[in-house]
C-alpha cells in the first residue's frame, strides 16, 4: 500500500482518478490529485450563460468509433451520465455534411457512394478513382517517418493531400500537414502501408488484435443499434468532466490552486513539491500535464529525461463564439467547414456550425445561429504577430463568417478566448522520441506514468482509454511483484 499522485486535473487526470479509485485497495491506499488552476476539466471547459447558451471553450463532442470510443461510452454508463447524452447519428446532417472553403466557395466533401463516384469541386476526378488506384501504387516509404502531406501525396495524389489531409490536420490538430507525423497521427494507415504496401490491403488483410477489454455494455449496444457517430451532453462536454469529478471526489484528495514546483526522484519514490512549501512522497506519479511542463518540474538528476520530453511544441488557438440572428442567415446545413492553409486571404482554420449540431445548447430567449471560429494554431504568430487581442480575434471571426458564408449583417453576440498551448504537435520523429522516453523510464525503474495528450493521441477518447490501460498495467505490475 502506498500513495499515488496524479499531476493535472484535466480529462486524463480525472479518468486516471476514476480507474485508480476502482482499484485503490489493490494499488494504493491514498490517491492525490494536484491541479494548478481553480477547476478540474482542463481543456474540457463548457460555460453556461444566463440566457441558457452553453459555449464550449475546448472540445465539443466525442466520437463513438473504435475501441477507445466504446470505452468512453462504457465509462459514461458506469458514472450514470447516460440520461444527459445528446447523440448525433451517422445520418444526421452534421455527420454527413462537412465542407471545405476553397477558391472562394464552400465545397462539400464526399460522404456517400454517390458523391464518391462523381467529380465534385475542388477535385478534378472522382474521389473513388484515387481510392481504387491506391492498392496498386508502389510505396515510396522506405521505413522512416514522413509528414502527413507527403504520405497522402504518395498514396492519393496532390489534390487529396491539399484539399482533404491539409484541412483535416488544421481542424483536428490546428497543425500543418507538412510537419505532422503520419506515423503518430495516423498509425493505422501508416502501418498498413508499411506492412502490406497499401492502406486498402493493410486494413483488409492486417492482423486483428484481440481488444484488451470486453466493451459490450448497454450504452455501447445502444450506440451501435442507433448508429451514433458522436455525442455531447445537455451541459456541454464539461458535463463529462464534472460528473467524473463528482464520482471520485470521496476517494481522491483534490488539491486545486496548487501549482507543482518540482519533482525529485530518490529511493524508488518521487517527492512532489507543490503550493510553495507543501510536499508529498509518492510511490507512483501519474503525470497528465504536458510533456513540456513535466520537463520543467523534474529534478536536474533526470536531465536526459528532461531533454527527451522536449518532443514538440503545443500550439495556441484563438476561438470566437459568435451568434447571428437566424433570419439574417443564408441556408446552411452541416457540421462546419475547414479552410486549407493554401487558401489566400483567410486567417481562420475553420468554422463550426454549433446550432446545427447541438441546438439544445443554444440560448433560449431568441432564435440564433451560433458558430465557433477557430484561428491560429501552427500559424498563430503569423496571424497574431503582436498578440491576440479580443478586438483582433473578433474582427477575424466576423470577417470569416461574412465572407465565407455570405452573411451581410453583423453579429448579435461574440465571446473570445485564447487557449494557450492547448494542442500538442506530433511532429515527424515523434514516435522515436517516445521510445527514448519510455526506455529511459523502464531502464531506470522510475515510478512514473506519462498520460495526457502529449504522447499517444490528442482526443478525449485517447486520453481516457490510455488512462485505463496504464492503470491496469500498473495494477498488473504490482500484482506480479507482490507474489
């Protein structure tokens, strides 16, 4: 029995707390979570206003696909959040209708068989043709990691790289497809080509690994039957982090407003110094803060690890929530649109049509269309060379909506925020740097687990699933040692 310390109260820290509290008697008799701010949830930050509107200053929905998506649904069922969910089905317009803004116009991306076999702008040939040709292309991958851009040019050609991969990376990572690692951001497709010579062959013939968990609970089955694509909650995605906190607060000691100063390794334990003069001796530390922040906290004796943790920058993203009177808008129906980095005269990454996806989160006093405009990311310094003032963010947001959606009037409400260092960038060579870090921790027998979005996935699902697997790994390790 001993003490576990969790650094960070975002979704990774809360998920770790939850999975730890379920196994606390087998692992540790004391679980302590240290968070520098005055709230839990991290980037999961939903704010409700007096008029009933919920604004998301962070992620806004969770996908249901894959093992990680099912695992999150199982967690939702376990913590009693199911009745608060707002599911979005695969046939919903927000799922089927996604756009890019190219050459001054909105272009709908292919979403069904009919659109795949037609030539639709901005592409010069049917999307399906590129997909059918892919298995017969010889791979130019020699074995090294390459950029997402180069990978998609290699497999599908310049157009798909520019008009599909490029905006996708801007929307998901706020990053550049010419710098992001395909091996780390799209491991399945990279491994398919690496092993079988093509994405299609790899996905068809690749070995199916047995999932580590049985994920067939009631909510998972419901999502499959009803064909969910994604979901949020009636309180925004912050409803998930708030409910997780309520679930574990009686089993976990929370220290908010408690910035960590340093972490010192000695005698197979870590001494965690926080809140000026407070400290706790930890038998194991679960770090869910960014790799960059952890590197600053580690003692100088761990210089090699500190250096290895410099695995890539995290970018700043400016967002503007902007509302227009519904009667003043042209007809639009979809999730939103993304803007390729090659589109001239555009300073935004994209626009999300919030009201079309989750009208339940709109204000109640009048009918509006709520949008979220995203700016900056990899290009933050280029867009905001003198800093991102609220006025500058507002001007870009209003101009983006008016020009890209042909809106003639001004907004009735706008709220802005800069999310500093919010999305880690998995640059080329990211996986090799992770191997160095993990080898160092193993070789030196450090009681340290690295979780959070800096390492193995930036999505909410990734963060939760990685927390579960790591807690179970530590549980298994301690069980073997105790025999």
